[in-house]
């Protein structure tokens, strides 16, 4: 199943194709693929080149390790996330090299994850980020220091048909994709006034 | 001037090509191009599909509007940012639809900006995000409500040769691009222990 974005203006195929499914096949990802994903994350931009991102990751094949990540997910995500090829946790370093708070820590971690997602999409992999995980449990499970904050759990894998999902998730998977139109969030001369470029 | 990332593992050309230059030509971007940039931002993922991102934007041709954005930049960015084709400001909505704080507001705004950057790169445009701007001034200038927070200023345009920069910025533009190696930020069984996938 694919689910391209119904765009109003032309965008690159990798942007159009990206989608956060819940239905994943049990196919594997290779170590080589995973290296390309993190290499893409590595080359994101960051404020003062602080590179505040880190990741913890396990492949599903590594059952004991994967179970530790899976066990941090909220119950709502567990019915579908068990078949993904890999689970990763993004982590942001809250302070910069000079010791002062880095207000772009989470922002720049998201830029790195976005790069990872583009790379995944280019390799026919799909991703699904989740805020629904227990950050306190993850911190204890993996020994994440107080200087760093768990940000999001990331499912990575091969998309499957919605039919493979538990019944209550199938309809949700087939819902039309919706977004606010450009004129509602691209402003020109003042807040709330749509830019001439998009109106 | 181009400046591809010196990667250790293969990544998609759009990831490799992305770079934040300071040298921009005075060429224009079209309204059509700008619509594709924001359309790409529109289709980013977000927590609960809250789409917490908004943008304010001006083309350089629209001199009076552009000056209002330029005037919010810190002095360190003004020597180079005057020739860019467009300046945009990303803005995050701090609360979700149910009124509770959206902890992913800035994160998801960055995901939208990352999509914009990929789209720009695919159209041979370059971007340079800046934390160096006066958010209080921007809030007053454009009437950004207290429910929303200015995040980053984004320069968009056509890359130029480093020779076009003021002398003190030229060397900086030509510095090698550096990032931490994967083994320093991709962990497996515990924090700080490099994943087998990257070691």
C-alpha cells in the first residue's frame, strides 16, 4: 500500500511519497541500509554545528534488544509496531558545547530525523515517528544521562497492506491524508494575512 | 560553488547536496517555486497531525517587506543575508488543538522546514537557517500572538561563489564540512556504546 500526498502544488517525489503507515511487513532491513539512514541524519544542518542528535537503535532480528525498545512503547502503538524492521529512539543533547542551553536541541534533532526519513523513502522504506512512548522508562533502560532527553521513537520498515492490521486500525490506515491549505499558515505582511505568494 | 557532504556511507543526492551557504547571487525565486517549497513543508509528519508550523515570508523584490525581515536579523547575519532571494520565519504553535502544551511544536516545525529544504535542494535552491535574529522584534513587527513562538529565520536563494562574500566570511565558506562519526552518536545496547550496525 502506498499513500502519496494529494498535493496542490508540485513537490519532489520523495516528499510526495513519505507517509507514516502502521502496516509493515516482517521483511528485514540490512546493516548497510541502516548506515545510510544514519549517515543521512549525520549531515543535517544544526545551530553552530552542535549536532545535538543521538540515536539508540535495534533491528527486530535482534529479539532481546528489540524487546527493550518495544517495551517502552505506549500500549496504543504496540498492536502495530511489533512487525517493523527496526526501532530507533532519537535523543537531544540539551546543552551546547559551551555549557549553555541549546534552544535548538530538539529542533535540530528533528532536522536529522527528517534527513533519515528522506533517505529511508529513497530506499523504499517507510518510517513512523511516535511520541507515544515512556521516556522515563527509556532513560532508565538505556542509561540516557540527564544531559540528554529522549525525543521520539522511530519505526522503520517495509510498508504492508492495511489488511494486515488489526481490524480497529485498518480504517484509520485508509483515511484520506489532510493538511491545512497554504493560505492558512503562510503569511506575508502580518500574522494571519496570507502571503500573496500563496493566495 | 557547491559543497557536497563528504559522506562515509551512500546517501541520496539531495542529502549530499544540501548545504547552508552564505554566498547567494541576486537571482530571484518565482512565486511558483515558493509555493512548491511551502507545499513540501505542508506534508511533513506531525504529532497527532497538529501541523504546528506557520511561516512569514518576503521576496527580496518586495523591498519594503524584505527590509522588515532583514531588520530582525542579528548584525552577524546581515553582511551576507541581504542578497538572498527570500527570507522566511518559521513559527511554532505552542499548544495543541485540545489546549494542552504540544511538546512536539518546535520538533514538528523543524520537520516541515526540513521538507522545505529538500524541496529547495531539488530545485537547485539553497537555504540557510539562522537562530541569529531578534524574536521579540519579529513578534512585534509581524504581530505574532503569544500562543506562537518564532523559531528560525530561513534564507532561500541561489548559491554564489565564496569570492562574492565580504573578506572575513570567505574563508569560513570554504572550510571543510565536519560531523561526528556515526559510532559517536548511534548506540545499541546502552547509551554511549556504539551500535554493531555502525561500528
